[in-house]
C-alpha cells in the first residue's frame, strides 16, 4: 500500500536518503545541510511504502523575472525522485498531479524545473524555456579586445568571497529584472553561489572572488567567482580556471573581469559552464571560435495558469491572436485564449474566448516560448504549433520574442 503525504521535519533525513539513492549519488555534508535549511516542508511531498519513503517532490517559493521586467511568484520544482524498486507504479505521476494542484491553489501561475532526464517532464506540460552556453577557452589563443579602460576607471581587487557576499548580492539583485529567467534570491539562497565544500572541489583550489570597482568612489561595478586547478604537463603549467559566475553592471567592468580571468598566470584553459546565449563574451574576444561554444538545456517552464501567466509578461511587438491551448494534465488551461497587447510599453490582456482560433498548441509549447528564448515559428517548423489563420504565426512569434536571451543563473 503506497501513501502520499506532506513531509514532516523529523522525516527529512530518510526522505532525502531515498532521493540520493534514486539519483545514485551522495552529497557533501555541507551541501546536504544547506538543502535541509532551504527545504520548505509545507511544499514537500513524499510517497511511502509502509514506513519506507520511496518517492519525493518539493518546490521552492521563487520569484522569477519575465519579459518586461516583472518578477513573478514561481514554483521551483525540485528534489523529484523515485526509488528504482518502485518505478512504473504511478508514483511520479501522483507526485506531479498533487504538486501542480497545490501550485494552482497557491495562485502561482508558473512552475519551473531543471531536468535530470528531459524526456520525463514534457508529458506534465514542461517545455524547454532556456539554454545555457558552455565555453572552454584555450586562453593563450584569445585576448579581450574592448572596451578599453583608457582612463583607469576600473580597479580590480581580490577579496574573500564570503566577506564580499552582501555587496555582490546587491549587484546581482539589480540585474534580476533585466534578464528573463533570473531568480531573485530569497534569504538563505545567497549561500549557494559561495558554497565551497573541499570534498566537491575535484582537484580545484578554494573559491576566489575578484571585484571590479569604480576607482573614484569605490562603487561595485562587477564581480567574478572562480576556482583554479593546479595542473602540470611534464614541466609546463597547464592549470584550469573554472568560472562560476561573472556579473557586471557595465561593459567596462565586464571586459576588465574577463581580461583578468583570461590572463591568470600558470593557466592554460578557462572553462565557463553556464553563460547566457547572448553573453557579450562572444564579442569581447579576439577569436570567438576559440570559445568552443556548446549549448546545454537549462530551465523547463510550465504555465500553471495560462491566462495569468500570459497577462503578466510584456510582448516585443503588437499581438492580437486567439490561442487554442491543450493541457491534458491541467485541464483548466485547455480552451481558447484571446491574447492582446499593443507592444512592449503596454500591458497585455488574455481571457477565455469562443472566437475562432488563430494558432493551436499545447501548454508545453507555451512554456517553451514564454521567456522569449524559443520562437513559436521554430516550434511550428517541428509540427508542434499549427497556424489556423494566415499571418498569425509570424505575428505571435515576433511578439513572444525578447531582446535579451533568458537565462537561469544557478541550479536548484
């Protein structure tokens, strides 16, 4: 007999043990303690076989930026796992059903997740909304070209990552509304970017932080966090720089930080595993081919309440279309929705309608396009969006796009 219920505090360790077993991994004590502190018990579910936890799902109460700068309440779906002994028994489906119902009842119109196996979540309405760019740079083959800091405005300073955390977090918070997909960090989450357990370093040294400051007034213009692996090939230094984060408020600070990272002594390779697709680094370096860019899927987006979600973002161009939406898992979304906006400087209306449909698509495709990084025309080319009125596809595709690529700054 399997039972599904909310998690109690005293059950957390056994519940998380089952999750680690499902993933075949064991986390450091430091990371485990952080996740325990961040777990929202009232948003955490477990499936039990008698006294044994066999399945789990949780959610974080995030706020996420969407096109236009609004930062919306968003459920960050996490800690989803099922023991291998209990697969193919409806455990995951029951967890997803219960969780999405709860999210809907809370009034959150969006849910997001990062997927260990992307094929799983499409059937629950999640569409791939953001990609990340991974670059691996042979640093001796490239240099930062511009913009030059001719007047010496920018000063670089190495600091203790924890000691500079408050200042860096303030700068990060200023950037959140500017890029769809970024998460406003709630109290406690500021520890994630500087978490640095020795057992997780994989041959790298301790976390480092460099600040880019205005020399005149000392104001913070940017920062970078990175680690270095001490490696040698015979008698030659061949260390690797792992870039965890580069955040900058202006082009000069960004160029100064990347110039620093690409000019560290004794290093051969600079690896940055997570950058936005439109990161300016691609235009800062002398030879973009040397970046060896690779696309990696990142954030999967689900519209839990279609009307509220579509009303809450801005649109890059005027749009007036009727969307025929199918949503088998959350049937309250199924039907025709009239979306109307006069452009990026105005709000949007989205209401149920009986008017003839202009486009037909599932909630999964709406999730993929929602943050502006996936074109509806591209989805139509794959047969996932059907144009029912000539011209409607081009109109909607232009409107759903955005001038800044969406990006997830960190996992959860």
